[in-house]
């Protein structure tokens, strides 16, 4: 009798610790909630002396990056479209499988800088409720994003 009570308690304890398949799928999405949505690209810090501020075509068309719930990201620059996949785990973020259209533009500095910096991004930090920084290992190399109203 003692052994069966102990076995029942052990089974209940293990069952209470297990996660369902649904919980396991939702976990990564909830950890990415800090970056989900559409963000204006405010500046790209290439190094301690070079900062690129993307030009807006008009105030209602800012240069943007959108982080989607399916772990994809999409970028609209002044000329080209870019995108790829991202993974968030706590405050770490990796961006990979990047692609870009290849239209020649009068100023390619935004596209060139993002294509170099984004694959090196490894963490993000929240500067305030509406601003995040995509950081690399180089403290002088990061991208500043501002949350756009939904």
C-alpha cells in the first residue's frame, strides 16, 4: 500500500512539472514579444565615428523593420527590401538567412550597413518602452529602433 501511494504521488509530481506541446510551442513566441511588431530604423551605429540615419521618403513612410510571430523579419529601406529569420531567447537575438533585393540606389549606405551589422547582432536591450537597441559584441556597433504605433 505504501509503495502504491508513493508511486501515485511521484506520478502526480512529474505530471505537474511537464509542459504540454502547446506550452512548448508558445514559449519561444512569448520570449520574442519584446521585439514583435513594426519598428522605425532610427539609426545605425557602424562604429564610434560613423552613424547612419536612414532618410524618410515622407513622414508617413519611415524606414522600418518588422518582427513577425513566425520568426521572420522584413525590412523596408529607402530603396530595397531585406529580410530573414530571427530567434529570441531572453535578451539574446540572432538574425540569419538574410536576403535582399538588389536595386541600385543613389545611396546604398543603409542596405550595406544593415547587411554587415544584422548578422552580428547577438542581444537586444530596451532603452525605454518604445526604443530597443540591437547590439553586437562591438559596443560601438548597434541599431536603434523606435516602436511604431499599431
